[in-house]
């Protein structure tokens, strides 16, 4: 999840003087930041240090990540002319992805047998930042664009699908062992809007890695009503946020679907017994899945005590039971 490393003093000291997005395109820095939480917490996989708007920056768009705010675009994309002016994603984009490939190679070399999860932002979530210009509570302009100018929306979302899909592919070809497509804000949509205007584009992004032998995890926040259609976008593993118990998620997903989730990040600010109780409950609720990637139900809050995370990982390892 985003911000996993942000609670670490070694992350803050390495990042000092470098903007978030600049640190993502410096291979040595991106690799080191990816490795920091793996070394410290002894998790079973690393997640590549980057951001869902890094591909847009590499394609030439003006975008920054404002601390405490999130991604902010210089020029919101709202009209047909704005979409016409998006940079073409040709060989230049491929060349611009080189620092990402290099960072993945450096990371994978050092991780040795620990897998690296690559990721990208899904078309709805990334396009929503582009249309709104920054973070938004209700994604009103984006949803209005979908309804009023569906053909303009489709061209924008198709552009993002190619942008994110090629970003995923670059990470896998450089050595990532799995991918995760984050559609963080998709929970703002009803099922009809999702299947009609969004799923085809998420499917196009995931199709860019479908020929490669890696699991494709798909995650949305507040997306309990969208789990089956999101899986149908071409995912092979469904991420579930902390709002839905994993046994409920398994009831609506086809038998045999592996799941990822979903310890409530709020327990990081409670007591050890409360954390252990939540961890046991998540393991029990996920026990019937054909595979369960244990993680938090959303991002690590920046003011989390790192020791709490290390202890939680170690507790989870103690609970591990051999699968039949
Ligand atoms: O934890 C990690 O370092 C993994 C890499 C990662 C980041 N962003 C780095 C990051 C991942 C997987 C993301 C994904 C991401 N980024 C998502 C999808 C996942 C999710 O959380 O729903 C979204 C929606 C974003 C957009 C974004 N980037 C937001 C909302 C923010 C927070 C802004 C803030 O300061 O509150 C970011 C910034 C960001 N991305 C940070 C990191 C480490 C924090 C930068 C910093 O302050 O050092």
C-alpha cells in the first residue's frame, strides 16, 4: 500500500531534499526505499516504490505530489481539446520508462528470493486525478464527464489504460513477480457505471500483462459491491479493503479466487491485544480462500510507530499454518 515506508526514519532521511516524484525516477533511491520496509519488517514481499502518477510524469504531463494533499496536475483534463493535447505514447514513453526498469532490476537483485510486487493506477483513479486536477471527495467532474461526453471519457481512459498497462509490463519484464492494479476511488461508482464506462479500460490495462506468468491483483476502496465485476476485468487475485470481512468477500467471488486483505489500519493505533485479535480474525475469515495475501485493508498511516508494524508481521508469521 502507499506510504508504507513513510513512517520510517530511514525513509525520511533518504528523501530529504528530493521531491516525491523525483525520488521515484532515481533508480538507486527508488530501489533503496523499496527495500527499507522489507529489511525492517521482514515482510514476505516488497512493493515497488513509485506512485500511480509516475507514468503520467514520465509521459510528459505536469504533475506533482503535494505533501499532505496528494497528486496535483498543472492542467486538468476536462474537454475534448485537452484530450487531443495528451502526449502520444510512442517510443519516447518506452525510453522514459528506463529508470523504472533499472530501479526494478536493482531491487530484484537485492531482494533475491523475496518477490517484488509491481503496480499501477487503474484508469478511473488516475483519470479522476487528471480531470479533477487533484484529490476529490466525490469525483463529480469525472462522473459528469462519463455521462455527458462518454466518447471523450473513453478516449481519456483508453490513454490512461495504455499508460498504466505499459508501466506494469515494464516492471514485470524487469523482474517483478506480481502486479497490483489500484483502483482506489472506484467505490464512488455504481455497478452500472463501472461495467459500462470503467471496466473495459481496466481490462485493457491488465491485458498488457496477461501473457506474462504473474498474478494480477486488483484493489479498490469501498468496492464491496464491485468485487465480481472488478475480477472480470482480468484480475486473478482480489484485494479487499478493511470494510468488508473476507468471508463475505469469498461468498460473492467465484470459488477458488485468491484474496488479499485486510487488517484495519486503525488497529495500528490501539493495543497489542486488539491488533492480535484483528489479525486472528482476518486470518480466520480468509482461511477458506484458495490463497490469502495478508496485508492492511488500506495504506499505512504516516504517523504509525514502525515497531508496531514489525511486531504485527512477526505475530502473523507465528500464526502461519501449513496449507493442506
Ligand atoms: O508504500 C509505498 O511506498 C509503495 C509505493 C506506493 C506509493 N503510492 C508511494 C507514495 C504505492 C503503491 C502508491 C499508490 C497510490 N498513490 C495510490 C493507490 C493505493 C492507495 O493507497 O489507495 C494512490 C491513490 C496514490 C496517490 C497518492 N500518492 C496519495 C493520495 C498520496 C498521499 C499524499 C499525502 O501526503 O497525504 C501519495 C503520496 C505518496 N505515494 C507517498 C508515498 C510513499 C507519500 C509521499 C511522502 O510524503 O513522502
